[in-house]
């Protein structure tokens, strides 16, 4: 045995013992229930959902989603009255889910021409859309100018396109400045560089065609504490003060982005990621790690904002937040069926499922997600498994070193917190993508049908034989 292999074995045994000590979190963290030993969501047993709609299957709890919106809006109203709530489309771009969010009064934050088109198609008022992104098409900018959408300028040349469209339409474009507060990322304008000053000058030189109303930044993802976010807010406020002092520009909307985390999932640290990839050592459970409640998180940002404005004699701007994960992560889960279990000498058993990281669950590559044996919650955890998908590559795993009950063919697993980026990253690598259903009060409705084989080649210019088999087996 190599030294590295020996170390890996010790670490995996420690990981298994730690998982046993941690146990399982309460189901109430996700608003799901134990119905006779079967996991139920929205009043429906997961085994019935898997039977009726097939697996892999994404399941959205409609009532839980609306409650989450209400909770976040109430927290906003408490500390930042009048604040704007805009959902990050890139987090979960299923139109049926977006419709539920918009019906609950949530606006849209979009990053691409497609997402902008979708927001308009869903009937979102242009004034309730925030348009971000590093590659906005001319056509989408023209639509945004025409509909009164806030366009956050991401690069030096983009302001020229916005102003050209505003002049052509004889309109005044609503303009924001996206700040690059993390220089290792490709987004936004450097607050200390010439590009920001160039955009500001161009806006001020076109008073009839540009209304510079907003500052925007987005600096974190799945944050568990407000500290870094608040420090970046202070840097953005310095820019707001500079605009007021040097250019007499009053920023009326301060967009602090998203990145607000949930207590039930987390990004792996560098050390956790390395140990997981090298040795299959499970990271510590997210629900046991320190986590700041969103209300306190938001209060910290509000206190930073108000204190700065008071010191600098500036009016407090309206705040916009762009949560994605915060609203949808916990309201959706992924059901996947065990297709085979394989034992290999000297290795963890393999549980082969129909949802791996290369098809339905890519966030499991770098995030920690809880999993339950949905078809038998009473079966005790007994051994660590390597849980894989069904694509023929070793990299299509779902979990490594995951302590689970004894698994058998036909068992149904539920991967929690699938409402953030699971469908956005989903691929049809050798297999069609999953269906999406919404459940409420014991009833289910399809939001997105499972892809069939014809859909997978629908854009190809090729003559195919008339084969009726559509691949829609369950």
C-alpha cells in the first residue's frame, strides 16, 4: 500500500465516523416530512412522484417557495423599506418557477439576451428588470432602453451602444455602473481605473439620453456571514460618495447583488474540496457549520449603509438585492433511482443512479448537499458509498464517501437544495434532461416535460429514419 493510499484510508474512516456522529438533520429544515417512512414533499410521497413521472426528477414545493419569498420580503421591509427584490434568473431558469416568483411580486435580474427575452415573455415590467452580464447583444440593449430597464454597464464600450440606442429611440436610458470589487473576476468596471471615469463622463455628456441612477456589485456566492459583503459595500459607498462630490451625481438605487447563502448547503473550502477530490473525504455537514440568519445578515448591510450616509451627509438610496439560492434552493429537490449496486474488493461499493454530476447535479462537484433515502427513511445508515451517474466516465459521480443506508436496486434517493443551479447546469450528455414538477396540497403538475430523443436532435439538419421510440421510458 502506498503512503498516499494509507493516508486516504485513514481519512475516509475518520470521515465515516464523523458522519455517524453528525447524524441526519431534521426534515423540517426543508419543509419535507416523513410519511410512514417515505419522504414526502408538498403532501406527495417521493416514491409516488418517482413512479408517476420517472427519474431523475426535479420536484418544486410551490407553497414552500412562496413562504420563502414572503420571509425574505418581510426581512427587507423591516430593515430597508422600499427595497427591490429581483430574482437571479441564472440560478434557476425554469419558466414555471419564475412565473411563481413573479406572481409573488419578485422582479427579475438577468444576465443574457435569452434571459431578458424570457423575462419579457413572462410579462415582467421592464422597470422591474435589472440587466447585468458581460455580453449584452445590441438587440437586447435596444429592448431594455425601450422598456425602461436598468442596464448595468459592465465594460467601457458598452456605454456607447446604450447611448447610441437611446439617441436613435429619442429616449433616456436608465444606467447603472457595475463595480469590479474583485479584480480576479472578469465582471464590471475597476473603481480605480479609467474605464469607470470614461463611462461616467459619457453619461454626463448625454444628459438627455442617459440617467445615471445606480451602482451595482456582486461579490460572493452562498455566503454564510455578512462580513465580506459588508466590506465590499463600504467600497461601493466610497464610489457613491465620489460621484456625489466630484460629479454631483446622486445614486438613487444601490444594488448589492446576491450570493446570500442557506444553512443547509455550502460551498466547500479549498481544503475540503482537495480532500474530497483526492480521497473521497466528505466535507462537514453544512447545517452544523456556523451560519448567520438572513435577517441579521441584511441588518448588517443596512447598518453599514445608513452609518456611511449619515457620516457623509448623503441620502440613503433605495436598495436592490438579487437573491437566487436564498429563494429557491431549499424549495426544490432531485429524485434519482438506484439502478445497480456493485461491490469491488478494497473499494467502497458503487451505487449507480440516473443522476450524476455530468447530467443533473453538477453543483455536487463543489457544494455539500444532504441526501436522504427517500424510499425508506427508517433504514439506518450503515456504510459509505460512491454514488455515480450513468454516463460512462469515472468523473460522473454524485457523492464520494457518503454514509448511506444499505442500498439496493430500485431505491430512490433525494438530493436536497436542488433549487440553485441544478437545472441551470444540467446537460443532456448521452441521456435526456430531467422533468420538473411542482407539488402542493398532495397534487403535482408538470412544469417541464422530460426531454425525448427527438428533442435532442431537434436543431440538427439531418434526415432521420422514422423511429417511433422516443426514449421517454420511466
